[in-house]
C-alpha cells in the first residue's frame, strides 16, 4: 500500500498508530485518531496498524467521521506455540494467552519495518508493548512517541524509574507506598494491601519475557516524547512528576471525550427504561475485559437489590466460556423473581452510551476505566466506583478523591472483599443530596467543545513543531 489516507488535507501530517492488541488500548488510540483528523488547520492523517482480525471492529469505531482520513492496515500475526489460531486481541484469551499475544506482536516487527519504510510518516505513536518501534523509526528519521492509554495518575504511581529503588521486582509491601518524589498531598500516598498485591503483576516476567514495567520503561526511555490523553486541569501534578521522572517532553492531547452515540436505543431498552422516573435507574457495567469473580458478582447483585432502585447489571465473560453456566453461578437463588419488574441482568454488549444518556438513568456503577468514567460524567450520571484490577484502582482514587466525582465502594484492606451492604451504601451516598460533588464542574469542562478542540489543536501544533525540529 502507499500514500496513507486519501480523504485528508494535503497539508496534514501523516502519523502511524500501533496500539497493543487489547481493546482497552485500541479504543483510546482510535478515539484519539478521530480527534486528530478533525483538528483545525489540516490536522493529521492516520495509518492505524492492528491484527487482521481486529480490522472490521476498528473500522467501525472510526466511521463515519474519520472515514478517508484514517486507513486501517492489517498485521498478520505469526504462529506462536500455545496461542490459539486466529487470536487477535486479549478479549479472546486467558492471562497466559495475552502474554503469548505479546510474543506474536513482537513477531510483526518485519511487517512494521516495511510499512514505515514505505509510508514514511512524520511520527509513530506506539504503545508499551512495542518499544522496538523506536529502533525502526530512528534510522528512517521518524519520531517515535509513546502514547499512554493510562491516566497520568496510574503511570506516576506504578511505572516510573523511581520504582527501581526497590530493585527489579518490588514486593507488594513496597508497592503500598507511592514512589519517591510523588506529589505531596496526593490521596495516593499509600494504597490498600490488596491493590498493591495486584500491581505486582506489572513486575512479573512470564517465560523470561520482559514484564509490563520493563516494556513501559523501555518504550518511554527510547521514545522522543510521551503523549497522554489527559490535561493539566485534571492531572497536573502527576503529569509534572512523570515528565520529571523520564526527562522527556510530554504532549497532552486532552481527555478523549466520546462523540454522541449514533442511531437510536434499541426498543427493548427504551421501553424498559422509559417505565421509570428520571434519574432512578442504576446501570452497573464493567467493560468488555473486566470479568467479575463469582462471589463479587453475587454480592454486587444483592447490593443492587438492596438499593430498592431499578437497575440493569451487565456482565461479560471470557471468550469460550459457558455464559449460561457462568451466569447461573453468580445469580442468587430466587433473585430474578424478587427483582422482577425493576431489575435486569444482561450478558454481552449493550448500547452503553445510549443507556447512560437516557433520562431515567441516574447512576453508573463501573470498574474505574478512565473512558467509562468520562462517559458517565458526560452523560450526567453520578458515579459509583468498583475497580477490579491494575490502573482501575488508581483511576477510581483520582476521580473520587482528587476530582470529587464518584463514590468508591468500601473494601476490606487485606483482600478487597466487599459485601452487598457496601454496594448499597455507595449507591445511596452517590445519589444523596450533595453526592454529585463536582460533577457539574467536570461535566461542563468535558462537554465544552471549544476547550476540547483547543487541546486537540495544541497537540497537533506541538506534533508538527516537533517534526520541524528534525
């Protein structure tokens, strides 16, 4: 192929994007691509690289506003022993399978090298999983930028050089405390034991391959700059800390705010939701790649029942799982009869943005994914936060404590256990008078088109300036 995107302005800078093969990474890259191609002054045009099996879904994410300005190019993953044939994203895999997927993505290096040599973009936006992109880009005179899909808060706490003070494998005890030099007064000076134990995954090597922490640092230390989808207004002190830790320029693209959903809400949900008063319904949803264990899902459902409010609980299970058996294991005996008429449990994808914006939905109980919390804020829903892993814990603290939007479900310090009463109490707190905190302030900020476009235009200006310096 050649030429990149045909529909963009002739003055647009051409960049290549290569996200890690998880939709929690692919989606923010695609959202940023849509923002960039809409920028004033020609913006950019994008070539988006991903595994062949992901291409239709990525193209659907980009349409219709980015059509012509973004071209999606398939990468053909090599065979890796133990990796299921046709696997193209972590959504289809176990944790061990996701590690093998990193090996397969490493195997696309010759394809990526050939594409960059042919396309000659001005810059490549790479993810943590492919630090080797810089080694390809530098001899070609291309800028390689590390695009972090994580909040600055999560990156500053977990993946900075200061973490090396405890050696290559910090313990869970070490990870309970923020790294040296962390912003003073942060609500994350310490974290609970169960969260620290979960973060040890970042420092765990599988089959002798680089761990996540090593890949992140290798990517950032090799790159020409760090791109973050955030802003100083929301995470200023953490951004400054990251910049100081790495000694790299940080380019802020602004928080990626979802575009209004297209089409209409499906009749089954429209009819059901319309039966309830304004702001009465609780939507509980945990994204496509966060799977609640049996005990956690059961307590969640019983907690939703105990609120006395109408609710919709949405679950997902790993590909290949027996969804009927998984659901039966989580739904308590007699539960569906008791909540009939006011509670529904659904497995699989739903029109989340449409549902959040429905007049009857007032509370969004979610896993603390940055994009999910922004979706809830933009829709005007009060947030209840029940993070289950990794950066979700740190995102939830940022929103609930620093930004004052959201109520965290209370958990037991040593193992993270929560009960039905904790869920019900968090919903009650979020929905009480004053439970919205600074929701209105941040909703107005995130939905101000002029402010958001200013972030995008400034990022594009900085990108073009960086290229001119070479």
